[in-house]
C-alpha cells in the first residue's frame, strides 16, 4: 500500500516517478513535473507549468500559469514567478547542433523572496538577488542585486524594494513597515527589522 500523499496533484497534471514534492504543495491543471525535479513545501504550481529534471524549487514558491522551469534554474524560498514569464538555460541554442545535458545548461539562481513579473524574460547565467523585483515585461541581461527593482528591455535598476514589497525611500527605509537598509556587497542589507505587523 502506497503512503498517502501530503500534496495535491490535479487529475490532468503529470508527475513523473521520482519527483520529490513537499507537503502542502498544489500542482494544477495540465502541468508536468519531471522525475528528477525537487519542489519544496507549500508551493503553488499553476496551470500549464513545466518543471524539468535537475531543477530545485524552494518552499512557499508561487509559479503562475504558463511558466517553464528548465534545468539549471534554481528557486530559493518564497520566489514568485508571474504568468508567462520565461527562463532560458542555453546561451546560444542551435537546433542543428543540440546542446543537451547538464554540461550545456547555465546555472540561474533566483534568491529568496524575489518576484518576477508577468512576461518577463531571464537570460540564463544571471543571479537574481534576494527580495528583488523584476517588473512585468522586463528582459534581464545581467546580475540583479539584492532588493533591486528592475524595469525595461534591457532591464535597468529603478530603485530598491523592501522585503515586504514596498519601494524604499531615498534614505533606504520602507514607508510601510519601517525596515531600514544599507548597501552591501550583493545589494542591500537589512539594518533594522519591521516595526509594523501585517
């Protein structure tokens, strides 16, 4: 007798044998999870999502409809992937000269709490910083600092975001939760904790 699953898979979804799925995760209509994929706890996988072999998805992630997570992409905890955003994993693809296998796939780490807006594109090989915010439709072609707000094509920095999502003021303080930040080697670092509860 098989042990009871502690996650939900819609009847139209396909989860290959061997996939590791955390408790409380929900996988919705027409999605496909490959057998060597790892998905954490309390994640939401929307409709028509593909998750490839060799991918790792943290806890509490939300992957909206029509997103493909290819081998080489790694999502930390609390990452939001908006509808139809795009990851790539090969820098110079050619159909005539296939580049299959992990030796060809470029690593693209997405930091804890990052949000990637609808229809944004992440060119592979670039680090997406913790708690950063990639605006809808942006095309990321370089590393993104922690807490950076990125917009446009190619994406350029347009300010700093708090962990809670608000734009920081000129003093690097959040007007909503009062967290304060300072510059660090990878972007911003928190100096004071939130004063307001949510």
